[in-house]
């Protein structure tokens, strides 16, 4: 049974104390045992529950070798999107901010995809204002780490992702970076992507890294820096000059990591980083654009930065490995300053840049503490227990989010209307049980206490059973949740509309929307079942998944009150929970070694349905199906080549009007294919070159800002990347 109750601070303190104490006894025992056994050997005899979850059907790992041998990209999302169940979409089915697409797993929307870097959450996108239909003007959090610095990317979908708590209902993307080494070395990487047609923006990037022992066998060090720029598409690239192309990007990253080897089984890691991401304006303001020419003064011009995001992150991690298992304790602090030109917040022109060209800055601070112990147990039945606790705090200060109070003539008695904060304290336990050889059962339970929305229990059960020598049956079910974000829950957050955006029940076309501190968390029950085949290098799997979703938070459909300002009457609405939704589909993988040097890899996703049961609209606009097929030929030890084909199915828009001023369009995006070819050549031991062509057949899509036609698919690009190691 799922509960959502308000819990006292006293109970909260007990939970925190229990979480900390659950780890301390094991550490004390391990230290005593170590002192009494000088030649103690670290022995871990069972696979952890977390590792087993990464072997479930809804899990994929992209290795550094996969990245090196594939098509070079500037943003990891372009690699991740080629995995089963993954697409790039906007935040909602409205199509607004279409060109700023984010990672969407199994059709649950980007807000339900949790991004991690080295297992720690990254939520800088939460500093971006949340709009009427759930849009954020953001590319997401997939581009904080340069591609060359990635060791692997772990993608968890469905029940396997539920153990990570709020925001992981769709799935989890964990970006694991390369670690310091005990030998001095480094690399310089250069990358460029040049469009065949000059109306598309090109990309240039340089990345430098250095790693080695500051004190041999004691203190390791890693440093990397990254500079890149992608130019924006030309103004007027689309059929109508009022519809913008893709914006450009400027990135600057500097990250460091130090690992102190305290003892042969204990390590302390300190990470610190600074990143800056700036957009290059194309005029995009939701589905239309502001003027870009010199005939209208004081308006932003194409090619200028209208938004800059600065992120600082610091983390301290203690890892220890003992004869009983392992323990880990992590603390992270990160701060994001999101500085952007003031935007209109009034319905139809929402997102249009203000003519005064003044900047607003929203500030988001995140605190994260996690402790985890993994204990293999061999008595009675082989199993591996995982105990953990987690504490997070978010603090948001966005002065611009309450500026419409003045437009309404409301007295703002609270000077901090734009400020909000929330704490979440969590306990979780998982057990990887192997009652018989070939049988694994992974029960789990996570408890989350949210300072504003009370307690939630999230049970899960994952299962795998070996069927003969080559087949394995896998299944899982889990409850996942997402707490309301700081814009939805803040009663000081206010949006005003002069018409468009009002609920259909409003008697007039002028409304305002405020936050609601009495919301329920969004809930989904995620299920999957499938069969996996493995024979030497042959591999195949087939999965059915279903997510039953309820309590999705939407902008107000109910008029709660009316106020009169001057001679104008306004309807009062607030964020509210809607009814139910269902998402179900199929995923498949097929990997065939045609020859020892020729590998054919395929995956597909087919969406049976994605539907809000109240409105009939999809939760996000995604293709009906997606097929990815890659033929990789290892010519020799130095040369590797590939051909990739991706087929996207038809994309349909929302079908039903839900707000005043909404125009329902039947414009669809038809099924289309893209091809890419490339080669990776090791010129010398320390010099590698990648080159190739993306969108080989030059299939282009031009955004109409109607129906499902919400984004540009660029034409043929030529790319070249090289890495020199030393």
C-alpha cells in the first residue's frame, strides 16, 4: 500500500539516525578484523543487487570502446538516443521548445529521466522556469561531461530504475567518468562537424586531459578541460521566418579529481568542477520567434547569447572494500546560476524576450549525502544485501518567477516569493538472492520522506531465471514516484495569461496560475517481462513493458476563485493532480556475429500506446517505433568501420484541446530514415582518427511549429575527430 502522510520532525530525526547507525557497526567490525589479520584478503563472493539490476532487460551499458568506434558526437544524448526505449523529445505534448530536446525514456517524458554523473544526481535543468504545459527552455543535463572523458554510460529503464527514487520513473542515465591513473599521461582531442549546407551551424571542440600520481601509490590526480562551440542555424532556415531553427551552444568545462589511497582497501576521492553553457539565440520563443532584425530596437539578435548557465560542483567520496563486502559514503554540493534575458510570462507571448534586454538570474543549490553498504552472505542461501540512506536538499531562488504579481496589482508582502526549498530523506534495502543456480530474485524497498509532501514507500521486485543453457526469463515490477518540483509546489510562483493558457472552464480569457503546496507526488507502477538468448557472441532479447501512471501534475483545469484588478476580472487556478495515464510498448535487441570481424547489432522500440486517460493526449511526442541497426567491420587491428541505419516511425501530435487558445493541428511527422558511415583508424599507438558522414542521404525535416512538426532534423554533416595521447 502506498502512503503519502505528513511525518513529524521527530520521526525524521529518528530515520536519519537509523540510516547512519546502520552503516557504523559494519565499519567498526571491519576495522577490528583488519587489525587482527595483517594478511587479510578482500573477498566478495556475491554479485550485488545493484549489479544484478544492471543485467535486467531494461538496462544497457555503452562502453568507452563503443564511443570510440562509433560516430563522434558533441552531446552524449546523441549516443544515448540510439539505445532501445530512448528518444529525444520536449517536456510535454505541446511541442513548445521543440528544438531543445532531452532524453525521454519509454515515453515518460524528460522530467522522469534522472541524470547521474558518477552515481550522483545532476539537476541543473531544475533552475529553468517551469511553464504552463511543463516545458523548460533547456537541453537537459547530458552535456556536462565531454564525450572523450566518459568511461561508460549506464542506462536503466523501467523497474530497474525505481531504486533511485524521485525523478527516475522513466529511467536513469549514469555517466561514469574516467578515473585518475597511477601512471602519468594525457590526451588532446579535436572534433569538428561541418554541414554540407551552410545554413546549418557547425561544431568545433577541443578537449585536454592530464592524469597521473602526485604521490605514487598514494595520491592520484586527473584534470580535464573542454571548449566547444556549435553555431546556430541561420535565421529563416525554415519555410516561415517566424519559426526558428536550432540554437547554438558554447561550452566551457574544467574538472579535477584527486584520489587518496588511505590503505590498500580504502580510498578518498575529491572532485571539483566548473562548467559554463551558453546558448546562441535563433529567435526561438516557444513555437514562434521574436523579431531579429535591426528595424525593431532593443531586441536580441540572432547569434547573441540570451541564456548562460554556470554550474559548480564539489564532491567527497569514501570507498572501502572489506572481507565482509564494501561500504561507500558520498557528499556532493553543486550550485547552478541560470542567467537569461527577461521573458514574457503572459500566455501567447510567453517566452518572448523582453524589449528592455535586462537579465534575471535564478539560483539553484543542491546538497546530496549518500551512504551504502553491500554485504555478501553465503549461509543458508547465497545472497548480497544492500543497505543505504540518502539525503538531498534543493534551494531555488528565482526572482523572475513571481514578477507577474506586480502586473496583477497584487501586494507582495513576502519578499521571497520566488524562493523555495525542499528536503528528501531516504532509506533503501535490496537483496540479490540466488536460491538455486541460475535463479536470481531481487526484492527491494525504498522509503522517501519529503519535507513538503510526506512519506512514500516504493517496493520493487526483479527476477531472472535461467531456462536451459541459452535462454533466460527476466521480469520486474516496481513502484516509482516523482515529487512536485519547486516551481509547482511554491505558492509564490505565479504565471499570468491574457487568454491562451486558461482552462476551458474559465468564463473569461484572463487567468493566473500559482503554485500548490498540497499536491500529491506523481506515481507510476512499472512492469516488464521478457526473454533473453545468449550463445557465445550471439545475443537476442524481447521485452514487453507497461507503466501505469497517476497523479500527473498539470496546470490548473479548475477555476478556484476570481479576483478583480481595476476593471479586469481574473480566474485563479493552481497546479493540480490529474487522473491516470498508461504507457506500454515492446523493446528488442539482436546481435549477430556474421564473421569473426563483422558484427551486426540491432535494437527496436515499438510504442503500443502512450495516453492520458482523461484527455486522450500522449505524454510526449515520440515516434511510433524506432529501429537502430549497425554493421561494424573490424578490418584489422588498426582500422574499424561501421554503417548505421536508424528508422523513426510516424509521430502524431496531441489530439484534444485542453486549454483556451489552443489550436489543434493534425500535422504529423512521417516515418523517416537516417544513415551514417564512419571509420576509426589507429594511425600510431597514441594517435587515433575518426571520420565519417552523418545523415548520408541528406534527409531533412523543417520545423513548422504545428502538430508534431516541432523540431529540425539537420541535413548531411561531415565529421572529423582525432585524439593524441601521451
